[in-house]
């Protein structure tokens, strides 16, 4: 039985542009299709449209899903010259969610699909890089176990703690240590799952796709949709894309860039980047991000390419963009782009600048701001704190906030119900913490970067957010934390300065300012629109009783 064209859509150079919209293929795939058609460097991919979500909910569709996956994989094989499951030149893929409306971090992704006890050696032979192969295999086992099988993430992470930390740059594990970790993880998987880790790449792919579709119904995704008024029945698409490797060493790495500052709206590249990691290390929030400034110095040509890419994306989509990218041995690949989540302050600046740059009309600028209470847009500053901050972190969102410390989402929700302003303090803020993020006045984390999913969501919610505070240490058992040299118990007040990243003891006073330049431009737009409406009415023919 042949596969209907609508069962999947190819995303690769030279493929005719399909007549689809984001409702059909998801926001992520729709952007990838436009980017590929514009000649941007996007790895070959295909998308299972959102219709699959409803189709799979209605009953078993394994055979049809397998046919669609087989056909899509064959297309990527032809484009890449690699073969899925080959012990000599293996094709590895990612499986990513993608609804019509972007929901950063709320659904699941599985990376490095296709690795097993044979293909890992094929990847070594193909790349000459055993560390890349075993690091990717380690990541895949943990990722697949958690997402596709629902196994306890902590149980597998404990195996990482038995040896040197994987992300410790001073004692980076070699391929032998990574290989040993993979073998321990495979044994642990079998203990937890009651079956061996799947060796068949096709079965890995099918189960990963099914897990991505199921993730639409995850509690964190449902909570995000409720807050943002997203249709519960829309479902998600699944994009299957050829892997490129930011963990290939040398001039390899992963990053996320905003074409404009999503906190202030300033027209500058706003970027988090780390050498020798995969993309989940950037957006997941569990890693320290330290190579953003070094990228422009180490690879100036790539930096120039990224700046040009930002301009191209803005011209293509007529809005500020948030794009994920991978460098594989110095070659740039784009993995996704979407309209950038931004603070209300940044939304005003970006709308005004886009109109002045001729990318959009003033009427469209007004329409884009229609959901914002423009009169209430302010930026708060601390009034002379009178003391040095206890610590500094990366500021991911503007403004200042004060509140009592809550060390998890449960405590944040409880304290908020008691009428107390709360600062959610976490080692890492993951998207499962959305309940605590919604009620908190501010967020402080020990790890992560400004472009992690949690930081993106905090900005969109208008929450003050500081990330990657190196002197923050949390003891959940004793319900206390140390910030710099100061010890705090849960329930004590701290203040966050999202303008410069300072963390202060106590509840400090603030003052607010307003975006006067942008407000003046918006009033001019409104006057222009009202004038145009009035002129249109006056030029209409007079009413006739005969009509």
C-alpha cells in the first residue's frame, strides 16, 4: 500500500514548496519549509503533520505510521548519502514536536535516534571520533528512556554521578569512560524497563514519534495551553530531521540566538552558545553556558554568518526571530526559527523599529501590540540599594522583583495562596516548573542560560528572571540556600535586579520608567489610522432612502 502525500511532507533543498500552513504541519516545520526554500542551511527533514495526532488517538495506526516513517527516512537517506541503521555509514535523526503555536519546552524531543551496539561503531568509523559516538549514545539512552519509556530520569542520572561529571570541563571524560557509562546505563535500563534497550532503529524511531505525539497531553503542556488560550484539540506535528553534531569537538557547538534583545528590544544579536555540546544542553537549563562571548573571537566568519542569518530571517518572517543552530566542524546548520517571545517593553521597541525599518506597516505594528496593555508597560529599577549585591547572574528578563524564597513550585504556589510575593529559587528551572513560574514574582537559578526554555517562558510571562548564578547553592533537604556568603531559609526575603543581574538580601524599593519614545510613535500611528478611517467615511456616498 503506497503512502499518501499528506502522510508526511519533505523538508529539503530542491523539493517543491508544499501548499501547507502552520495548522497542518506545526509552527516549527512551517518555518523550516520556508527557510529551506530560501536557501538557508537546514538539515534534510520531513514532518508528520498534526493530523497524525488525532489519527493516533482514534485507534491503532502502527502500520500506517511505519510506512510514513519509512518513506520519509528514505527521502533523508537520498539527500544525505547515509543509511538509517547502517553499521558502516549510519544516518541518525532527531524527532521533535511542533504545534501550530510555539510552546517552548512544553513537549518532547528525542535526539540521536538510530544508535545501537552496531551503529555506534559505524559512527566512529565514519567520523573518526569515538568520543562523539559514545557521548551521543549516552545522550540517546537517557533521552529515550525518559521520553519514550517514561523511566525515572533521576535513576539514570545517578549513574552519571558515579564518575566524573560529564560537563566538567577540567576533567572531560574520554571515550572509554563514556563507553563504560553507556554499558552501565543499558543494564540499568533493562532493570527499570524489564526488557533490553531496543536495538532496532525503526522501532526506536516509531516509539520516539509516538512519544512526541503523546507529549501534547503532558500536564506541563496542558498548563501552558490554558494560560495562553491555545486550542486543546489542535495537537502537535512531529519533525524528523537528520542529526548534525555540536558535540563533535573542535569548531563544533550549539546555540540559540535572538535577532533582537528579547528583554529590551534593542537591535542586536542576543545569543547563548557552548562549544562541544548538543542543543538540549542550551535550551534545557541544566548546564552552565560560558562560550557566548568567545564565539565571535574564535570563529569570526561564523559570527558574521550568524548576523547575516538573523537579517535574512527577519526579512523572511517580518518579525524578530529566535533561532536554534548547530556548528559541526565550523559549518553552520539551522534547526528551527520562530517569532521571538519578548517582554512587553521589548514588544513596543521591536514594533516601532520594524515599522521604521520598513518591514511592516504601522497598522500591523498596532495589531501586533493589541494584546498588550500599553499604558501599563514600565521598567522598574532599584532605588539606591545601599549595598553591594550578594551575587550576580545573567539577566534574562527586565525589571526588579522582591519576594520570599520558595525552593520548589509546590512551595511557590502555597506561599502565593497565603498572599506572599515569591521568588522561585532553583538549581535549574525546567519547564515542569511552570506552575511555580506562573505565581512567582521572579525566578533565580544556579545554572542555565538566557535562552533556555524556562527563561524564554519567564520573559513571555513578564517575570524577572536571573539565570546561571554560580554562587547559588541549594539544600532542599534542609530547605535553605546559600547566595554568595549569605545563608537563607525558605521564606526569607530577597530582591532581584533584572537590569544588571544583581541579587540582594531583603525587600528593596523600586522606581519605574516608561518607554516614552515608543509610546509617542504608537500615538502617531493611532492618529494616522483614525484619520484614515475618518477620511474613508467622509468620502463615502451619502445615504439614500432609495437604497
